[in-house]
C-alpha cells in the first residue's frame, strides 16, 4: 500500500515469527508487509492457525517478531525490550477484548481510569478524562456501577471507553462481539463506526464475515501470509 509516510500509523515489513516446538519450527508469520494509515478501519481475518493471533500480539506490542520490522506511530516497536513495549502499549494502543477484562470490584469509572493511572496522570484529571470517555460511549449515567451491575453490551462499552481514554494511536479490538448476542453486537459495531467517523484508527480481529464488513478494508491471512487485502466499496454490512 502506498501513501504519505506521515499519515502511516503502522508500517510492517517482512514480519516473521517462528515458534520452536520441540524439534519442530512453526512459522506462525511467514513474511508479512502491511501499511495502515491514520483513521483507517481495518478487519483482519483468517482461519485458525492463519497467524492472526500472532499478528494481533505483535501489533499490540504483547510480543516481538523473530525478524522483520514493526513501526508504530513512528517508533520501532520490533526492537523494544519488555519495559519499552509496556510503555508504548499503554500510550499508543487501546485494547478491546472479547471477554471485556474489567476489574469486577471496581466501578466503571475506575476501570476506565486504569491506563491513566499507569501513565501517572493526576487523580482529578484522570476522573475527568474517564468521565468524558464514558459519556462518549453513552454510559455517563452508569459510571458508578460495577461490571456485575451492567449488561454485556454495557461492559463492552466500558472496555471501549477504557481503550479511548489515553487517546491512543490505534484501537485494537479482538473479537469484540464474541461474548454478545447479535443485536448487542450490532450496537457495539455501530459504536465503532461512530468512533471511526470521529477520527480513530480501528483494527478489528475477527473470524466473522458480517463483523468484518463493518470495516472499510479486510486483510485475510492464511498460513502466516497475507492472502488478500481488499477495500470495501460500501460502509457497514
């Protein structure tokens, strides 16, 4: 993909990941190159064993490649140590997981504040920013409720607010509707549409075609390689 270098938030070149399983070497990623621009909305798809989970972990700075390079927002993440990866992860990436990953004994406001606590933001500013993020996802009136007092869709909205609160370079969503019923899943995907219109860069990893079709570009993996990379003509499913 060609484009202005300044507009690229992700640049991957010849990315490879090899896992040693006893005497066997498993090539989870076998030479992936990929560019993602600011404010793109990309779905990554592929069957089990295609490499999408490995790619997700590297994009999310949870792992590093065996070889190749990964530039995230102008920083060479592929060469970072664990401490540097933790810092860039907290600053540049907003995670949304299938299982929400909320602290059960903390209310919505505190759950959303967590990335700001790790960033050393003062308490008053933390609370204000967390409140704004919850209002942005339609949960301003539920900020003092704990996860067990919220529906599945509301819990995922809390997780999305937490992903937004640090104003990250990318929002990385891993099967974000997997634990939700169809109608609630559609509401969450409509929220992602709105976040994208507001200027956020969104990457959704999914195995569901109808979820991928909310995006504007679908990258399909097979056997650790990019099988296809297609832009969608329309918006939404």
